[in-house]
């Protein structure tokens, strides 16, 4: 059971890494805006998965870092959702 959990957590960590790296790549290439819903969603999902992977491994500083990343992303997502939509007419 423990081995299966470790394998799943490792997979989650790799997916989380891919999500965060994709967000960073897209912002760096100016394909998406830093405060875009897609950017922040990828960051929140990725950081949450990295936190899970780190927790299973007992890497508590990484868990803390990832959870801070999640909180920052959630704060930004809330701000993006509250922002009035701008449409050109």
C-alpha cells in the first residue's frame, strides 16, 4: 500500500512540475498573461500536486513552499474572477 502511495505521489509531483513549467514557459514566451486564469490555474494545480508529492516524501520545506505558491495563486485567481470583464464594442 505504501509503495502504491509513493508511486502515485511521485506521478503527481511530475505532473505538478509539468504544470508549473508550462505556465512559466507560456508567460515567458508571452503566450499568456501572468494574471490570466490559465496561468494561475496551472500554477495552483501544479503547486498543489508538488505539495502532495513532497508531503509523502517528508520534504516539509518543499511542502511549505508549494502551499505558499498555492495561496498566492488562489489569491490571484480570486482577483481575476472579481475583475470586471472588459469587452471592446
